[in-house]
C-alpha cells in the first residue's frame, strides 16, 4: 500500500485517483507521518451485496410479520456509510 503526504496528495490528486482506478490499489494519506485517510477503489460488488441484504431483510420482515429494519434506521445506516 502506497503512502503519500497530504500536501503531495493535494498537489497530485488527479493522478492519485487515476492510479486507484486503473491499478485498483489503495493509497494512504498522511499528515506529519500519521495516517489520516485512505483512497480506495470503489467496489460495486459491496454495494450489490448490501442491496441483496436489504431485500432479504424485507422478505424476512414479510415472513414474520414484523419490521426488522425500518426506513429511518436504513437511512441512518446509509448516511453513516457515507462518512
């Protein structure tokens, strides 16, 4: 895994994004030698797996006649996933 300073990351952001996209590699960003962030390739399979899980929960809810995971909770989980 490659590490780069926050200054260099800002300066070369476009090329870093291209590296992550083309080579499917993660890049860690550091500030004064401390890891503070990571740029990772987008994983479409992960998104699909989460959607399958929600559909399975819906089916379970219908089967048992009880809401397993309500709309508010789903929205909260979605927002937390964006952080």
